[in-house]
């Protein structure tokens, strides 16, 4: 499988939104309330991604993975949206269409955003993941992510536990050539 990895542009937003909604619905069923999953909308997601890409204060950026010219996954990162001591950057999300899971795309996307953060002078990052999403947790652990904390958020009308993983130094991803 030939995969192309590149920084996203605003023209990619509809594809990114499609990957986001379809992957979230496929991978989070049984973890988040069905009412949340049923109310996801590709158009609303696209509007949200357009706004995020325009925000300079967070230095938000997205990398997309393409196979045969189609966007099959993305990773979005930037400056941390909330204060986590010792962590400056945040991997806001990574979504890959289920047929492409376990293909190496996720690892390459995380490496790309880690490299971009290092290039911007951001030495560390964390990510939030639903506690019950054991597949995603194992993925972050396999990349050297260290368990940081557990908390509960409210989605719809239910409390959902999430956990944070972090990388104190992004140098371990090994691509930045200062």
C-alpha cells in the first residue's frame, strides 16, 4: 500500500470531517453515549475543522494520510488547549478509517505531528483518550506514551472516563533535524 503523508489544506476539510465522523462512530460505540454518535454531522464537523485551521493562537495544524488519492486518516495537533504540567503541545486527535487500522499510518501521523511541534519549539505533548478505548490506549503506549491522569467528562447526559498520555520529550520520535 502506497501512502502519501502531507500537511492538510482547507481543501481537505470535507474529507477530514468525513474521516472524523465515520471513524468516531465506528470506534467509539459502546464507549460514548449512542445519542452523541447519532448526532454527529459531517457538515458541522467540517465547519469546526475550518475554524480550527484558521486559529493562529493555538498554532493548530493537521496532517492527512492519503491512499490512492483519498484521505484515509488525519492527525491534528498544536499548543495544549489546557494546562497539563510539563506538557506544552497536544495531539488533539488522530482518526484513521477502520480498514486502514494497524497499517502503520497512525504511527507515521503521530511522528509527523511530533516533528512539526519540535520544529515550532514545542518539546512535549499529551493526548486524551477515552479510558475504555483499549485499542487506542495500547497504541499510545506502544509509542512510548506515559499514563498521566484519569478524569471524567460529560458527553450528552453521561459521564465518560478519559485518560491522558504524554511524551515529555518529542525527540524520541526521531525525525526533527533542528
